[in-house]
C-alpha cells in the first residue's frame, strides 16, 4: 500500500511539473507562419512541381513541417479540447506524414492525391474552432 501511495505522489508531482518547453508563437502565428505556408505548398505543388533534388528535399521538409504542426496543436496549453481538436490535429499529422512519405519517394501523383484529405482536415477544424469561418463578409 505504501508503495502505491508513493507512486501516486510521484505521478502527481510529474503531472504538475512545468512542461520542459515554452511556446514562442500563439495559435494565429502558428497558422499564418507555419501551417498555411506548409499546407499551401502541398495544395499547390502542381503549379511548380519539384524538378530536382533540392526542390524535392524542400518539399519533403515542408511536408514534415505540416505533419509536426499537428503535434504542436495537440500540446498541452494549445489543445482547445481533448475531443474534436485532437481528432482534427491527428488528421493533419496523418496527411502531413503521407505527404512526407510521397515526397521522399518523389511521387508527385501521391502528393496530389492528398489534396482532398488535407482540405478535409483543415475545413473540419476551421468550421468548429475558427469563428466566422465560411461566412461571407457583407459587401461594402
């Protein structure tokens, strides 16, 4: 019993310890400066497809950035909830990981095939968590 109590106290101390990381950007900065450019590179890859090793490597890094961005969104202190927010963030991880794998294989068609999945991941999250998403602004 005493070991169980000590284990519980230790677990509680770890759970209450400050995270070993610090946030640098807020949610808006993550979206505008990291996630939007990475997702746009995947969405619009057909406009200027990679033609050499350097461009493929750049696209590969961008896809990895997109995948890891989903993990950033799930971090304690950023996650809005443990339900749909986590589910939607995991969708971003999944599509980014698939794009990364396709970029490593130099498979442009594989990347293009992910557009609907990426769009669905973005729209699902924005509909629920971005106020005013999808509403038209009144004409001036």
